[in-house]
C-alpha cells in the first residue's frame, strides 16, 4: 500500500466505466491534486489525478480515460466543495486537459492566509501545523509520465490528497470562529478560477511596453499575439519561438526586413520564422495606434501608494492575517491609478476590504487629489 494511512482505500481508475462508477460514489466534499510535467511545452501535460472522497483515494490515470464528462460534472457542480492546495496550476491543467471549470473551490493555502501571516505556506507545513502530521520529503524532479509509477511516487501522490478533507474541516471551522469565512469566500470567487490568457492582450506583459508610443505598441500587440498563438500551436514555451526583448526591438522599428531579422535572431529562429515575423510586423504597422500603457507611478503617486500599503499592513497585523490579502503592491498601485482616473476605489477594494480600509483609503486619496 503506497499511502501511509492504512485506513484509506486506494482505487485505481483506468477506464471510462471506472471513472463513471467512482464519481457516483463521491460525497459533497472532495479533495483533488494533480501531478504534471511542464518543461518543454506551452501546456502542462497531466501525469496523474488524485482525488479523495469519503476516506477513499482515487488515482486517475489520464492516459487511460477517453470520456471525462463524469468528472467534469462533479467539478462544475456548485453543491460540491472542491478542496485544493495552491490551486492555480491545478485549475489551469484541468481547464486545458478536459475543459472543466470547477465551481466550489476551497483553497487551503488561501484559507490559511486569513488565519496566519504566512500567505503561501506549503502543503507539508500546513499539514504539520494544523494536523501535527509530518509528511515524507518529496522528489523535486519526478517523471509522472512514466509507467509504471514507483511506490515512492504513489506514496507521495496519496499524501498530497489524503489530508485535504481534514484541513478543509479544520480551516473552515477556524474561519467561522474568527468571522472570516465570508471574507475567504469572497476572495475565493476571484482567485478560485482560471481563465486562459487572450493572445491579443499578451503585449501588456512585455517588459517596458509602457515606453512605446501608440503606433509601436500596435506593432508589439500584433507580434506578441502571433508569438502566443505560435507557441500554443507548437505546444512549446513562448521563448522557444522568440524572446520578449526581440519583440520589443522589432516593435520600435519603422522598417523590418530579412537583414535585420537575421542579424538579430539566432539563425535557427530566423530560418524558421523570419517571413512570418516580417509579415506580422507589416500588419502591425497598418493597424490603428492603440492607447499607451500605464506609466510607472510618479514619485508623488508612489509615496501615496506606500501610505496606503502602510494602512493596509497595519490592519492585516491587527487582524493577524497575511499582508498580501490586503496590501499587495500591484493591488494598491492599481487602486491609486483607478482613483486618479475615476475618483473611486478600485473594485478589489470593495467588499470586506472596503469594510477594513475603504474609508481610510478614500480619505488619504482625496487629500492628495
């Protein structure tokens, strides 16, 4: 038995009929973890799905299942609580692999952040501090695509889910006792879902793109969208197609030809993509100029942002929860930008955050208009 807990039954799910039968037996709370590889691909490659329900663990072999609909229906049922730890990558894998968008996600890492100053505690540390159980040390590089999986891999796979129901019960009880369950639920609605990025918006992620004028930015937008779609089509990391710094360099140019491309890019990259890059650059030049991106905050706005972060950190300290829930730099800077543009706090500082810091934020921002 690869799992430490002898009271837990391990069920291998290796065909569609077994998956259908398994999902029918699950209760209203399930824990889920995934194992995958993502080193030379754009998309994660699933290696194993582990689910626990009613004290039973189900190890689902992704290479053996053709019809995922029974699992999709469970994950998308709002009446079922889906317990995960640090859920973002798992949600991405699930969305890409079989198109599910889980509804009732309970992230134990996020829940703990409302009860502790540690925003990103590991699963092992959380199990230790909450349940007084010490997990075995995991392999940092394990090939989850190999078959058969080793006993060590199976033990780790089981450990990664076996404690999720207990963590869920303990953390939910603590959140209720502290009056923070509603705060957590509100935040979970925002962070408990994954939406694939829009290739046409990827230019916003290119370093220093804010420096480009509207025409150059339009070129960058076209080039970055092409690169994103190319990486998706080939299923390779985007930098295997072309680096951000090269996209930026080409976007600045009023003319792009083969001589420049070949002089700038590694020869294999130029040989493969030169014609397409030049074509996309030309399309970008013909496109309408777009609005420039937000510049870095001015010195005065930076000082204002720091004041707001100090207020938020003070409230987080007072309530003994993680600063990042209330004082994350990008959230506060976004609030400053939003207030300058609209005279209102940004949406993220609505709800429970407004109850804690809204009036103080507004007072400080209005004083500096």
